[in-house]
C-alpha cells in the first residue's frame, strides 16, 4: 500500500514510558543517532475458541497493519516502530482478563479487542482502574449490557463498530422483508447475545409471533444440543400449524457453536424446512461451512454484518486475499483501522509528553479520527468515515447480509441505515 506522506520532524531523544521501550536502530551506533521508540500494542483475539474464524482473520489484518504503520513511520522520518503482541482469549471472559493483565505487566497500555462483549464486560473494571486504552473492533452490546452507566465511565473504551441498536434494526428489517410471521429464537446467554436479543425483540414484538425464546449457556457452550433442538422443533411445529413454511423462521444468535447445533439437527427435522437467520456472530464462519454446510445451505442462515468499505478498503481486501487466500471479515478491516489510530495517537502523546498518558491518548484518538478518516494524514481508512457517539462507539453504518448458498457464504443483500430498508441482490 502506498502512502501520501508530508514532511515531518523527527522525534528527539529516546525517552520511553507506558507501552513503549527504547531500542537501538539497525545499522547505527549509540553516538550521533536517535534511538527508535517501540510502541507496543496488544491484541486480545479468539484464536482457538468459538470466534476463532474471525480471530484469525483479524490477526492477519493486524499483521498487515503493523507492516504498513512501520513503513509509514519510516517514510515520515519518525523514530517509532510498532509491535503488536497477540493473546488468545478463546472468547472466555475470565481468560480475557488474565491476558489483559499479562499485557499490562509487559508494559502494553493500548489494546485492540476484545472481540466479544462478554469479555469486555469482564475487563472494564481493570481497564478503568489501571488506565488502559481499549479499542474493540467487534464488541456490539449496548453500553448498559457491558456495565457502563454513563459515557464518562467508558472514556478509555472505544468501539469502532456500531452497537446492536443498529444491527437490531437491520435484523428486524430482514425479517419483515422476508415476510416472516412466526419466529423461534435461540440465543447465546452472555452480554452480547442478550443485548442483541433484547434490542431486536423490542423492535419486532407485536408484528411477529415468537413461539419459543430459548437461551443457552455461553461458557461453555452446549455439546449436546438435543434439548434445545427439541424445544425449537416444538416451536416451529406450532407455527407451521398457522403459517406457511416461508412465513416461519429460526433466529439464532451465536458464534461458531452454531456449526455444532446445525450438525446435530436431524435430517427430517422441521427446523430444516424453514429459513434461518443469524447475526454478526456467525457471519462468514468457516466452521459452519465446513461442518454443517449442507444443512446451512437448506436454511440459508441470513446473517448481518456491519459494512463500511472505502476505495482504500477494496484495495486492501484484494491485497489481503492475495496474501492469505481468504476473504477478510469486516471486523478484520475495523481492526486494521483501529491499529492505525491507536499507533498514531500514542505516537502523538509520546512526542508531546515523552511518556504514556491514558487521558491524553483518549483525547488524541478523538482528534486523529477525523483526520485519519479524511486521508489528511496521508493514509486512508479502509472502513471509511469513523464517527463516534458520546459513548465512544461508532455512530452509524450499513449492514451487509450474507447467507450460505451451495455450501458457500454469499453476499445476498444490504440494509441501508439511510432508508431503514433491505436491498436484496438480484
């Protein structure tokens, strides 16, 4: 990726603090040369759990971000180098907190992630007490579901993705557009699952009959899904006595565990005779395609995901696919932008103060965002304009609708926030 770089002054001295450390530049001696300050960013990702499909894609994007940011600093003559330290949380809130503490002990004060809202909820007290900066690329639960009562409480926690108040509108519009009259719901009983569930049910109540509303545990997820399948089948059977199969649907709110759920659904189950809808938790899941692709193709599993791609984003996607052989998720693109903003903000603070300051970094993030979004800094955001609301969450956005057709994920439509309507692909 090329950069449009303006001339800039070099960083003086070799002071370090917070999440930085001093190193000697390659090929230089201690005398007469400035040392490079290493900005350490942490990444809390699921690399082996129920969101591993997304986590690995996000990790790939962050590796490209590290490469590009370092090229940018070098081109500008800035004596900074970014290193991203990856930790596997397995989408387990307890593990996420432990890994956050590990990063903090290593001097990492700015974190990309975590991916799930349940993890973020469990981290928030430690983040505030230790004045760390967190930029999540995928946590979408409304603030109250992750324990924040007022915006000031969330001043160190940023989310570059809209909350589920937006996604719930997209899902409700999907169901309406498809003419759904009766619904069975299965949802993950954590902060994210309950948040998206409650927001969506609020929007569809009175217009769609909910025959069964079933919560399942998230830590650990079920291994035997037969009790949940039985309840869901009863709900679908009751709805099919009133409505046509085209008017009945299953809405499932979960992660990669949906693959196990689908694989355990009997071939003659009424659940496979109706459409299924998902969410951003399962969209583009490799595991679902690999382990339950045939059944998923029968029910389509229409799944929403925040969508915002600039021209730079389209080029990045092509580069990503050429390098890794897979399609990046939208959250991978968001993480790429998050790494840029985090690195640029921390570099600005180090130039001004010489050491890490959480309050100043939080301020710099807000100042840098419009400049980064507009391309003013010589690099373009891959997810377009990033505006935050009073809670430091992304303020709006459209949602792509994916589904599984012939055993593969396919883009089937788009929900437009400007109209509140779904535009299906022809």
